[in-house]
């Protein structure tokens, strides 16, 4: 028996994500989404009363993905493999939901409920990031005091959440963004940690630098 097609609600969410990423959320209406799927606007409105409800569902998916991996492992110390995992997971989720990063201020201004959900999400992420940095200190990978841990977590958050918008300011066509350009954003986060890497972890960190580096001229 051939696999069944995704339910209409799931198809709407998937199509909206693709269109928002490709064209920008502001350029896509519910009529565009319905036409793209070959369904009537009424069918779409049966599942989502407006575009903000679709955006809220996509943000919930995004936040759940981040919450799932941005945690300390249970029962063991952190390793360099964990650092690679965090960075690659961030790259994946930033790429899959890049429209959220590109249009964030507009999206939050348009929906007070989403804005509050985002504030709660940001608090969770910063708390988890600080716990992870403390874990890397305990594992002997980074050398940080508590104030440096807090500052590094906040600086990493600022870079990651603004990176897609930065790319939009230096490139004339947002549709030309590719995953390698986001990879350079992770390199920038890793660079923030450079002065805090322990001597024994330095060779492995240098290998990560090489893995994430994208020449600056490719961004422009």
C-alpha cells in the first residue's frame, strides 16, 4: 500500500515554512499558501484562522527542537563531541526555520502572545546555555568564571539570533542564502570562546574552527 499523504493541517504547516523561508513571511499570504497547495482559502481557514496561527505553530516546533537538544547529557561529563553536536544542531534548526530569525522583530510586534512565548523561550535558552558552558568548564574544555559564563552565553545568543538578519543587510537577495553562510555564524560563536579554551582542548577546538570556517568574502 502506498504511503498516505500528510494530513491537510500538516501540509499547510510544511508549505508555509517553505514559502516563508524562500520568500520571507511578509511576502506570503494565506491565499498564496492555499494556492501553493491547491486547496481553497476556506479549507486553510478551517485549520488556521489566520497567518499568525501558522507562525505560532512553526515557532512552537522550532522552540521544541531547540529545547530538545540544548541540554546537558545525563550522568556523564561533556566532551568535544557534545560541542560539535550542539553547533551542528543549531545550524540545522536555524536553517530549517530561518524566516523566524530574518523577520523576528516584525513577527513579535504583530503578535503579543508570540512575543511572550519568545521571551520565555529566550530565558530558557540562556539558562541552558549557561549550564552547558559550566559543563564545559567542569570537563576541562573551557576556563571561565561565573561572570564570563553569563556574558559568553548572552553574547552567543545575540550572535545566533541576529546572524540571519545580518546576512540580509549585506546581501541584496535573501533567497541566495545557503547553509554555509549560517555555518559562518556558528564559527563566530566559537570564536567568542577562543580566549577561554584550555590548552588540552585547543587542538580539538582548532579542528572545529576549520570545520566551520567560511571565507568572509562568500558572505557578501
